[in-house]
């Protein structure tokens, strides 16, 4: 049984402004860095192998949590590409595109931003990585993104990403899954608290 502890990167200025970041390489904000530096990982997880999305906000989060050590960049962990939507707020897109946007969002796992990728495509790139983790048996911390972690939740629960998530995720906690040989995932424990250093 190979466990994978997913952690979303620390906050950026675009997170605060509720802008879709996707593949845009936004760095952590000063407040985001300070927040990550206060996180303390569970002792049993801190010693696992570390991999990270190659995007700067995830790599820096890993580096801050590891006392300056780099995580192994893993392209499968990069955020879903939001294509032409990157830099916009969802509210702006809904206002601008109206029924077209509503119809796209209703597609759930098959939503495709113009020039971007669907959650189903993200799932397709995660499956070989999860299968490889299951085969090598090394527990891994994966510093990634909200879109990716939601896709892993869909893999684990069968959620079609239409309507509300079946389980609530705290984006400042770790979410531990078990990598399966077929490239799927099973839930081990969600919302593992990160204690705050004084």
C-alpha cells in the first residue's frame, strides 16, 4: 500500500483575488510564504519522499517546508490548464459568457476551457503517475494544486464533478490517499491538520 499525501501550495496574490491561475506561474505572496513557514507537518509524513508540481508556487511551498531542500519536480502534478480563462475570476467569466459558460461548467469532468484542458485530461496524466507510485511502494508527499487534488478526489469517489464535492476539503490541510495499481486512488484520511508553529 503506497500512501500519497497531497498538499496544496501556499497562497498567492491571485488566490486572494480569486483569479484562475492554472499554468500561469504565479509565485507565493509574502503572506503566503509566512503562512507556509508556520505549517508543521505530522511527524510520520514529514520523512516521506517529496514530489512537487514544477510550478513556482508549489516548488517554493515544498522548499519552505523542507528547510530549503528541493522536492522532485513531477509534471503530472502541475495545475489544470485553464487556457484563455487564466487571470480571470469565475464571476467575470460567468458574466461575460453567460449561458455558454453555464453550459461548459455543467459538463463537470468534461469541462474544457478554451485552449485549456478538462479534469478528465488531468485524470489521464495522473493515472500513470499513481500506478508507478503503487508499483514502487514509496510513500510520497505531493505538493500540488486545488484542481489536481479535486481530480484525485473524483478518482477516489467516482464523483463526476457535477454539483458539490462529495466530501469537504480544507485547502490548508493534507489529504492522504492510497495509490492503486490501476492508477486510481482510495481515500486514507482527509483534512490532516498542519499544526502552526508559534
